[in-house]
């Protein structure tokens, strides 16, 4: 692929800049993508670095290629001329379109799927990205790029409400005060439940308190006190913490992804009849509506924005403990 060298960003360019992982993370020149039938070419304007990206470079999923799945951009090329110039984000799971899951609208569970920047599919940390047209979602004019870049993780937060019915009278806790945990708190707060965030970073707990949330510093969480606990710490130790907080017959929702194995003691799960639900990607429409109606404050989560030329520095910043969202900004 060759070392990084500045390139010209236009449709006639044969190569483009991309942040690629292949044994190490590099900003390199790669061939521009070409739209297959039913695909569009999108030029990202902003992209977010998330914990999954950080785990991928540690070996999670065995991924190699261009990283990045949280983005907002503009359609540069499409068979559908009406799409040209539209501001969009994109569903990250590319299904086969023919299996039972795809026919039910569950491409995120297609056994033959690829996943943008995560599984056998080059991602959005590049000057151009090829996306299935059916995966594109228009962004309303009143939603800023800075908010729209959070649609993918916000959709993952809303997925919890599709999987678990949370009642206003229930006691609910979120373990982990990272970016996803903070988004999850904002979504669960909409149910009116008795909600508490468990975290270890003063700045993040302070942000949650500003939103009107109850917070507890990690290590002081009560045992067997909650009906539902969402584990979003991004660390294997968070599983045991979350499990210890549940009442008998409680529900544990797992959101964390990380490299490495999880050591599991099944005894308390069986004895207390705990339900465990894995929760991953969600549909984008609820997230976009929430942003358009001002129900979620995503922009408070932005710590710093780097030009794409400084993607390696941005990635290093994103890996520091306690950091909020780091964004990559692409040239217009």
C-alpha cells in the first residue's frame, strides 16, 4: 500500500487517505472504492473513534483493513440521482439480502454479513466509503454533523429498549461511564425509571449529574439492589460487578465488547435466575428522531476534534483513560 503521502481529494483521484490496521495502525494511501450495483459512495465529514475501534487494534475480531463505523457524510456518487449531495449516516451491517434474518429486517444478524470497519468490510476512516444505498439514512437539517456522528452508538443504546421492557418503577443501573454508557443513560432516562450510573471518572460522573442522573463511584455500588443492570464498562471485570448488583430474577444487559476471554462463574446466574441479554446494534431511526427532537445531548460528549491528517494522534488520545469522544474531521 505504501506510506502515507498527502493526496488530492476529488472524484478523479485514484488513491485516497485511509486509517488502516494491519498488524499496526497507519495512515496510508489506498485505492478509492467504486460503487457496486445498489451502492453509493459517501464522503465522510466527521467520524468518531469508539472503544470497539480501540479493541480492534488489540486483536478483537481479528480485523484488518480500514477502521471506522461512526460517521456522517455526504453522498458523492449514486445510481439514484436524488441521493447526490444528501447528508447521511449509514447502518453498519451489510446483509446478504436473501436469508431469513435479512427478509425480517435483521441484517445485523445475517450469518453472511460484513460489518463496516469491524468484519470483512473497509470502514469510514477514509476520504470515501462505499455503502449499500439501503443502509443510508438521511440526516434532518436541524441535526448538526457533531450530533449526527453519534447516531450509530445512540442506536445501540435504543436497542436496549427494543429488547427489554423497562418500567418507571424499576431500579436500573448502568455500569461504565464511557461514551456509550452516557448515551445509554440518556436513553433509559426517557422511560422514567429510577436510574443510576456507576463510574470512576469525575468528569464523566459530573456530566451525568448535570443531566440530572444519580451517580455512584465504582467500588461503592450496592449489592442485589437493581432490577436491570446494563454492563457498558468495556472491561471484563464489569461483568462481575454488574452481576453482583442484580436482584434475584433481574436482567443483565451486556453491551461491552473487548479482546480476550471472559471468566464466568455461572453459579449466581443459576441460583438467582438471572436473565442475560446480549445487545449490539440498533435501528437508526429512533436515534435520529431523538436527536431531531432534542431528547438526547450528544455534543456534550465531544472532547476534541482532529483533522484527518492527524488521525494517529487522535487515536492515541482516544485511548487515554477517562477520555470522552474524539472525532476526525475530513476536508470539505
